[in-house]
C-alpha cells in the first residue's frame, strides 16, 4: 500500500468522522430546540395529549381518607379484619400482627353531576370532579417506598431503568426552546414521615443522559449557579462556553463518545436557561387573582406554588412536569395528618385543572394525581395505616381521558381491587397511548433485549379513553 493511498484513506476517515460528528451534534442540539420530534416520528397514532403534569403524592396517600368511600369498613371499625381477605397476603409492618378494621377517619360527601363520594377534606377537588376520571382499582407490586417509587416511575423494580419522563422525552422530544423537556419540582408539607426522594426516580437510566429530568429548586435559586458570579458577564460566559464546546467537539472527533455531545448540548441549554428560568419561576408577576386561586405565595416552595409553576412550564413547551409532594406516609395520626395534606393540595390541584381549562390547555394536557401505593384498611398503632399495594386510587384529567367518570372498584373494605384491576404497566401503557405512542413499539436495545417502560406486559385501559 503506497503513501498516497494511506493519505487518501486518512483524509476520507477524518472527513467522514467530521461529517458524522457534525450530524450527531446537530441532531443532539435540535433535540433541545423548538419543534423537536423525538424518536417516534411520525407518531404511532393520533395523539390526544401533548404533555403530562404528574402530581406525585409521595409516601402513599390513603384512598380511604380521600376518594374511595367504604361505609362497610366504617360499620366494622374496631372489629377483626376478615382472615379470608388477608391470609397469606403481603403486608408491610403489620405482618404477623392482629389485623383490626379501621374505618374512614373523615366524612364523605357527594360532588358533581354523578354524585361521586369524596372525602369532605377535598371540596375544591370535589368542585371539579366532573373533569376527573377516578381510577379506584390501581395496584402495584412493591410494598416499600423506594422500590414502589422505582416501579411507578420506571416500570421496573431494577434501578437504572429510564423514568417515564425520560421515555417521553426520548420518544416525543420537547417543544421547549430554552428549558429542559423534563422538569421535576419537590415540595414538603406537614403531618407525615419525611421519606427521601431519590434523583434516580427521574434518571434517564440506560438512555443517553440528555433525557434525564432536571430538578428545579422550590426555594432560592431554581437551579444552582443560575446567576453569574461577580465579574462575569453574559458575553464572557458565552465566550467560555464556546471555547469549552470547541474542545469537547475535538474530543468527540477522537473518542466518538455520545456523552460528550450531551455535555455540549447541556452547556448550550444551561446558557439559555440563565435568561429564561429566573423570569419563569418568578410567580410574583402573576395576577393576585391567580395566586389566590392556587393559594400560592411567591418564594414559599409550596405545592401550590409548584402547581402554578407547572402551568407556566407547560405553556413553554415542557413535555413532562413532575411534582413530588412528600409527607403522605401516615403510620400514625392519619386523621389529623390528612387535614394537613388536604390543606396543602386540595385547592392547588383543583386550581391547576381550572387554570388549564380556562386557557384552553386541558384538552391536550394529561394531569395525573397519585402516589406509589395506598394505605391499609387495617389500623396500625391504633390511629395509623400501613403501606398497601392491592388497591388504591389515582385521579386523571385532560387529554384523551373521559371526564366525570369513575373506573374500577375495591372490595367493601377497600382492601383489594376487584373490578377492572389496573397495574402499573397498564397505567404507563395508557399514558403513552394518549400521547400517540404504542408502548410496545417504544423501546431500546439493552443487553440484547428490547427494553420498554412497560416491560413485557401492560394493556391500554380502553374504558377510560375519551
């Protein structure tokens, strides 16, 4: 082989590497730009929803003090729980202990055209019940918080799988030009055990890290280092970013590591966020009537303020917005603690749905309310409830979902879902469906297998589709 041929081959190899690198870089940067279509392009079928707002109630809300009325359980309060229901069943901290019926601790009332019975602690949600689909037959596989969060968020009990928001961003892309396509907000309340929320719940897992969720702080600077330090202006920072990205592009040309391109795109996005985010999170500019509707106070980091911010993020094209509100873990004092949780979430949840509707956004926004599991109809420590996986309640509203209906039921004790049972994979399959995605076709190769959000199971819940 002569030297000319070697030079020619070297030139072609370098040239093609440069072209492929440029194409990969342009593709990556476009994924952060307005109009990005994602991997599912065109959609598998017509979509009803464009985005998701998931109001995640972390800790396990009691369906028996919220949206699942059980008068029979109330009648048997203090009596032994029927062994026929519980024998051989998985129970968390009550395993091997005497199981006693624990009736609903608050009264229920009828709301809406269909007279849905909801706990009186949630009158504002009651006022918009005709917009809701109440799924009273949710189930899950994991009875402890961390693995239950993991499967609810990723569809798997194995850590390291992509979160549902990451799957959506991968499949559909983002319409947000100067913001991440997947944003996470966390708020704390009163009246419950403070369970940790792990960042891996919004991880991209085995997908490229550009698809992971970005957590915004609810108090103080929304993102660390969002403001420039003294002596650094926007022009100087832009020059620094261009210099770093130039070196990263050279590094990619040598190593061909896609994570280098992720860093390039993230530097660019971070620079854009410095101008877009501070204005976005400043809810003090909202009209007083809107702040009052949500019960939001600027800068307080509350669930109410995060609900208002979720609407603003949705308006700017963010694909998946997930609000974690903690302290729903009521092993004791469930009666008093539920009053705190209702005060923190009732008005804001209803306000978000009303606000989206009046802005013409509810039709193409899927709003979800629920946690990782429910609570037992048996008492724990006399005035609390243990973790429960066999039946609990979720609320859904908006794009592609029927309004003013309930779906499924638990038994007379609120113990087990017995009608139209819904699994986590069914829930995920339905969420993807209303967004125009066939859950069986959204996959990536991993260790020789097709990895999916729904694993090898899951059916679309056709009975709740509009």
